[in-house]
């Protein structure tokens, strides 16, 4: 490597001349895999500092850390990230996880929550559908904001239809987001940071409205399916959810937008059996038939890489 002297086969490689090393450089220096370095960073067991979204490792402190390990014995192996699929829930995704035998456990809570679970090492992947209203693009801005230091990829899961979920037959005659501020109308919403909340806020802004102008039916619903249940049970008159939710609950639906739903995964986890089992099953005839039955899905871009973090 340019600027590096020959490595000592019995110890760490000679570090670069500067005071800091990149993730790749510290992995070479310590003769560890980059995966191990990232796990040590996540568990806060290696000296490092985050600058402009990148992890840097002070050479002097790394040397002291190595010496400390020699005195106290080897650091225990970093804990494995649990096989959890966090973030936004989706009826087709939920079904595929259950049918694929992937061993993944679902943990909902919304797109932003999922990204933060990944950042904390609590999930191998998350589902997100976060519109950037400034560009009209999905997901990249949120990934850069929350996971700038991680080696993640975003692969398209589906494109899906979002709209107003309401009573069968649409007895209130709602036609779009501009009707949601109608007096007396009870609106179910999702939490801030969820993709549905971001999309609803954007659709309302097009009509000069905001979430604050709505008559909310109660506390934010945890999932889109919960929004549909609130309508079905009479606790709300309307809410934003997918066509698939409306189909499953036999509710009415007013289409408003198509969105891209991605899975964000660490690079090495993408090639491990749980995620591969899920992605392989989603290409099966059974999965495509299920998507068609649920309605409101476009699988033509499934598996396409939509974001690939630059190498450290």
C-alpha cells in the first residue's frame, strides 16, 4: 500500500504517517476484518471519533488500546447483530418473512426508528419509504443522515400505492388530501419519522394544510395496518395507508401516490442466509401471486440496488 512500510508478520502493520487512520487502514493495522472493526465501534470498545460522517481512529490511542489488550487478555468477540428486520411494516413484506423461512423477526415502529435500530446494532435490516420533498426522491437522504458511517446498501423491495383508507363505498365522498381538514372528520395518523407521516405532511402542504390543521382521532398509530383497524372499528374516519391494507380489511381506498419501499441492509448481512432466503422467496411465483392478490404493488424493480454506501 502506498505510504506504508512492510508489515511485521508477528504484530500490527505500521500505521500511516498521519495521526488518524480510516476504517480500512485500522483493519489492516490490527489484522482484523472491517466487519469486526465496525462491531467494535458500535459497541464502543475501540478508540474512534466521527468526523463529517466518517469514523477516524487516533493512531496513538489505538496503540494504547492494543497494549491494554495485551495486559488484560483478548477482547471478547463482539455480539452478533440480532436477526431482526426493523423499520416500516408492509403487508407483502410481513407475509414473505413468515413464508420464506428466513428466521428474521419483525420489529415495527416506522422508517426512522428502523434506521436508528440499525445504527445501534439492533437489526440486520430495516424497511423504509422516506420521501425527500425537496428532491422528490426516496430514502437516500435519510440513509445519509442516519447511517453515513455504515457500509449499507438499499435494495428496492417494491413500489406500492398509498392513499386514503376509509369506510367501504366512501360515504363521506373524500377525494384527496385537501379534504382531510373538513370539519368533524377524524383522521388517524402515523408517528413523526414514519414514511407515512412524511408523505402525508407533503400531500397536505400541496393544499396549504399541515398536520396541525387536522382533527386527529387519537395517538399516532404504530403501523399502517393499525390505521386501517382504527377506520374499521369506527375510531377514525380516514387515514393514510397502502392499498394492500385497504384490501386486507375490505375498506375503501382513494389512491394518492406511488412510493418506493426499500430494504436497507449492511453489506455482509445482505449475503448471509436470513436476508438471502427472504430475497430469493420474494422472486417466487407464490410471492408474486400474493402481491397481486394484495393489490397496489409493482415488483418490476425488486432487488435493484438504489443506494450503495461509499467504501471507507
